[in-house]
């Protein structure tokens, strides 16, 4: 199970990479394995400001559709448009080419509530 130590995680299986006040968000390796083959990623919240834990999009796998929850409040400033034609990148490279959105964080204090890699491993029993 790939759980990079340099990232933060949510109980809803999103990962967060931080660069200043910009957060890159995707779903974890664990989540993509649970979902199976991903066929579509939908984000219709580009340029919107959302609160932490609000739904920012959905990911559709062969057998199910799952909501994507925003790990940190802020404005969604970018969507990984590559996922429109290659949604399977979430399966093959969850922490790289499979990133989903970039968020301009509005409340940095929320970062403290995210899980470390160790805490995430405990959550999923890895």
C-alpha cells in the first residue's frame, strides 16, 4: 500500500499536498483500489469557494460513484483536465498524474485537522 509520508490525508480517503497556500488534492491509493477501475472524474466546482468537507466532485468507477470531499476550505482554482480523457490515471498514479484539483486555501488552521501518513495507515488498518 502506497502512503507517502510527505502528504496529509482525510478520513474520506483524499490526500493533500501543500505548497504555500495551494493544496493539490486527489484520492489515495487505498481508495482507488477499493473503487476499482475508474472511468470518469467529474468536478463542476472550478472557480467556486467551498467549505471543508463539502462535495467538490465525483469519481465514477465501473460499479459505483463516490463523492469527493474537499479536505480544506478554499477556492478551487484548477482541475486536472488530463482526467477527462485518461481517468484511469487515478488508478495507475494516484499521487502523481491522478491528482484531481488545486485549491487556494482560505483557512490554514484546518491543516492541523488532517491525518499524517501514520494516522491514515491506522485508519485503514495498513
